[in-house]
């Protein structure tokens, strides 16, 4: 009997190792062997590239480009399907079903919006990936789309220089809840634990509604995915103005959980019950942002003519 048990454990171990190997190299946001500083070693041909993201945007160093017009968003009414929210292990992600298209805004092709996800901090002085004037925001939202005019799938587009277009929207803390985020915030408690593998349907999310005030004002540069494998396939748009989120809503995002390996900074106001309810192996997912990367000579464009007087 004992021998049988050992054989079963051995087979299980092999199976688990195979699964781990097939899912690729592990990475995290922690100060550990898998954290952002180690990504260039772990993914040398990609995360060690010259044109990486995120970056700090210095508005006074940007150049005006009159071709950076307003964006157009197109939806097929018949396909206003629900959106699926889940914890992907690094962020809260909303998969957009159906045909949501993004065009114009200086883009040469039409792009299909596939998902929206977020980066946030353990406190309000950090959390965004991009910085403007060296200043971080407490949260950044990424609306991810792929070039449907040229490629047949996200998988095909993700490695191509013109494959992806990502809209980056920074947040500021408001006294009021943001009603646009509320349907997602409501379901986060049911998906926050990665061990539950749970998904939640939320009503259709219109990407255009999520843009901040003055959506015609934005910055444009060419960069990369901000997570491994860091492909330099992203036409980035970072909006000048910010969306809003309340502290209460931010704290719901901060209760998302990840396995312990990330060594993320614990948050001071996390419920004491987290460890008891979810076991010892999990901790809050916070500070899931990559530090800013060198520009290496890249010129950042802006869509608006007159720089604000600082
Ligand atoms: Zn992102």
C-alpha cells in the first residue's frame, strides 16, 4: 500500500512539474527572484529590449502631432455580450466578448478590444505604471486591443510591432464612488481568490465610457507589454486627464489575493480575516506595476497643441 502511495505521489509530482513547465517561466511583482528587476534575465530577448514600457512622460519634452485625432469606438449592438471578470494572478481582468472596435486616434488600422485590466498600489502615492511629470497615480487601467485589420488573432498580433494598441488611463482618488467601476467592484469579492478559479459576469463595458474628461488630449509612443514577455508590440496611448475612483473602491481592488511568492507589501487596512479565511498561502495583490523604463531616445508625441503653463 505504502509503495502504491509513493508511486501515486511520484506521478502527481511529475504531472505538476509538467504543468508548471508548460505554463512558462514564473514571474511576479515582488522583490524576489521573479520580480521586475529579474525579468530581463528571465526573458532576455524581450524584457531586456530597448523600447520597453511603462515610461515617465515629461509633457514639456513631447511634440505635438496634428494627426493624433479623436478615437472612434464601434460596437455591434447584437453582440453587446456580457463581460467576464476574473483574477488572472497578476491583476483583475475583464474579458470583452463580441466586436468592440477601436479606430482613428492616429492609428493606421482598426483594433479589436479584447480585455481591460488594472494596476494599483498599496497606498495612494503609487500604483500606476506610467508616470506623468514623475508623478505616479494610485491606479492605472489598460484597455488592450489588437490589430484586426492586419492579423487574424491576438496570438498572431502580440509579437508584431504594430500588433497591439493599449489605452492607459490614470486615476485620482475622489470622495465619490465611480459608478462606471461599480459593477466590477461589486463582483471582485467573489473572484479575488485565485484558488477559487471563479469568474463573474458583469454588464457590457463600453470602453469609450471609461475614458477620462478631455479624451482628445493624450500622449503617444511606441513601447511594450508591461508584463512578460514584454513584446515591443504596443502603440501606447496615455491620456492626459485622469479618471476617478473612491478610496473605498480602491480598497476592494487591494483585497485581491495572490499566492505568497510575490512578496508584495502588505496593506495596513487589509481585513485580519484574510489569512484565516483563505489559508496561509495567500496575500493581497498590491503594487502590481512595473517600474518606469528608459526612453532610449524615443520621442513622445502629444495630441494637443498648447502645453499647460506649469
Ligand atoms: Zn497593464
